[in-house]
C-alpha cells in the first residue's frame, strides 16, 4: 500500500466518510460475500483470487495476508464500499488480537480501527510502530492525519515535519499545509505547496492526486472556489478513482447549486453511502423522481446502522436529517456526538447549521470555541458562528 492510499483513505474515512458502516467479518473462507466489480480476466481479480487461494492453503501466510488486506483497503477508496474493510480484517485474523503484531499488520489494524472511530486505539497502534521504527513513513502519516482530524494541530505538525525528513518531503509539506489551512494560514500554505508542486517533475500520480486535493482545500479556505476547481479537475484528470476526491468536489458543486454537474460526476457511484448522499441532494435540486428512491435507500441504510449500534454515520446522517427531513433537533444531537470524535470543518459545518436552525447558541459553544482558537478562515463557518452569537435561547 503506498503513502497516498494510506493518507487519502484516512482523510476520507475519518472525515467525509462518516457514512461508512462498520465492516462485516465473514465467518469462513468459503462464504460467498459479493462478486467483486472486476471481470475474471482482470489483473486485479486474478491477484485477489491468487491471494485468497494462498491464504486458504496457509492462513498464516503473512505476506499474502498483508497484501490481500492492503488491496481490500485500497478498494474502499475506489468503490466506497465498507464491506472490503471486513474482508481486510478477516485476512489478518491470525494476528488481529496480538498486543504487538507484525508492523504491517499493526498499521492496517490502526487504519481499520479509525474507521470505527477508535482513534485512541489507532494512535496507540501507530505509536507502538513508531517506537519500533521511528522512520516508518506510513505510520507517521497516518498518525499525523488522525491528529488533524481530532484538532490536535501541534502534534500533527510535529509528525508532518518528521514525515518530511524521513519520507517524502513534498508529501510532508502537504501534510503541514493541511495544518496551516486550519489555523488561519491558508494563503501562505497554498503558495508554498503550489510552488513546490510546480517545481517538482517526478511526482507519482498517486501522490499528485493527494497534493491536488490539499491545494483545492487550501483554495477553498481562501474563498477561491474557482481556483479550487482547477485543482479538483487536475486531480480527476489523473484517472485515479478516489471517493474522497469525488465527495469533496461534489460538495463544492452542491454549494454552487451545480446539480447537473454533480449528477454527471456521481451517477455511477451509488455503492458508497458518502456519494449516494451527495447524488441524492443533486437529484433533489433538479426535481428528479429518482431522488425519492435515493432518500428511501439512505434512510434504510442509516436505520440499519442504528440498529447495529454504529456511530460512524453521524456527520452524514445529521446532514440527511437536517436537509431532507428538516429535523434540526436530531441533526444537532448527531452532530454533537460526532464532534466528540472528529473535529474537521465538515463536522463543524453541520453542527453549526443545526444549531442555527435550533437557535441554540449554547449547544454550539464547543464549535464556536474551536472557530476562535483555530483561527480558521472559512468564511461560511465564520458567518454561521456570527449568526449564532447574535441568537439567544
């Protein structure tokens, strides 16, 4: 698994991907779970088949298990289907409960733990790895992103700076730019990162995808949606399917009420709850009959998740409750609980929107405090905060 897939998937699943479900873990290797979206002659399908066969012969084949789990993990970014996470965990079953499993298993375990919002467990795994191998790039990158998601910006910066020293300097710079984009330094962060990217000619496509998404985010922080779109389109032009990229770009298009563009972007991506939600919003905006079917499907998925006791849907479900069902009280409750686990701009946005709808300034105090302490330059979030400060309940 390369660095880009590790970092971008973690960003996806710890922020925009609250709608991913807890993965299902199969009971046996013979159980047919789903036909993968590849033809039998596809190289990926052949590789997966060979790796599964190797594990059936020897379930403790570490190399085959790690490779297979990594392939499944990467497919989440492409397909947005959380079931692949369960397949990944099943491949790692012989080592899963070890206090100190092999390094690559422990990194994958950390990745899967953060999907369940077990950020403490994930950080513990990654810290153990870094104690053994201080220069491990993937572990350092994953821990940095978790710190960012939970608004621990000083710790994140330390990991980002170390990443630049021991790994890929450009990706390390992008990592630090993420931090700066959240603490009122978006403009200099954008200038530095954009300049570095422009001067580097040998960037791997996967790394370039990750960097272009970071640049798009930094442009948005400055209110430059026109510039952000340039970077989103450059990322799309790389031809690498990435759910986080599609979700982030779709969100910007929805804010601009470019519903037709969202439908064109996501029409074949309904497997992912994250993308299905955005597709439904776009179809509603266009008055398409299919929007009602999408609403029903999403409602069923959220209800099933609640019955299973899952809490990883909360940010996305809060958007659904507020914008589809006009249930501001439910949206606020979901956003409040979600804020306990992850504190990114998207989490802040739905929290503040729900609080505005409820005219509940007191409930929004944690986010208002974050806005003030972070210094984030997002004009929409700042505007919501100002509206709340003028309200009383």
